[in-house]
């Protein structure tokens, strides 16, 4: 993919990755191998702790973002923060490409693309001043 910007909306069940340009969008969807496996509390655990995050899922999301020079990460919950942790731990070359992390509920694909385009235009304006 040869688009400069990419946005990923993710939760623990799926990630919508969109490489965007002013007149084009390339979309892919990434699913974890075991959906919601890591969201369930451990049965019988006194602490009620969560199972470990699915690092393979986050690795596939990072692979889907390949080729983008600037990445916006959005989502409704903690998955976006877990993706950031994964990137810092396993993909240091991608760290500098992440230009923003925002909480966004559950937009449609068109809304997500519009949000990302607005975000990148505003970001670019701030850099040129």
C-alpha cells in the first residue's frame, strides 16, 4: 500500500485498518485468532484478573499498517493502548509513525475515514506554522 496516512480503529474483537489519501481508501479488517479470549476473566480466580493480551493480533494489526508514514490509532477502549504498548515493545520502527491516539466510539467506515482526513489536515496545519 502506498498511502502516506493510515488510521486504525480497534477493539479486542477486530481492527479496521484504512490507508487513506485525498481520493482513495484501502481497507482491511484484522481479527484475533480467538475473539474475546483475552477479555474474559479467569474463572475461579480470586483476583478476577484478565488473561494476557493476544500479541499475535497486535502484530497482525501492525503488519496491516505497513507502508504508512503517519498512523492515527483510535478505538473505544483499552485495545488502542495495548497496541501502543505492543508497538513500543516489538516494533520500534513504527513508534515514530504514530502521530495520534484518540478515543472514538464505533464509527462507520465512512465516518472513520472522514475523521482521519480531518485529523491529518489539522495536524499538517499545525506543523507548517
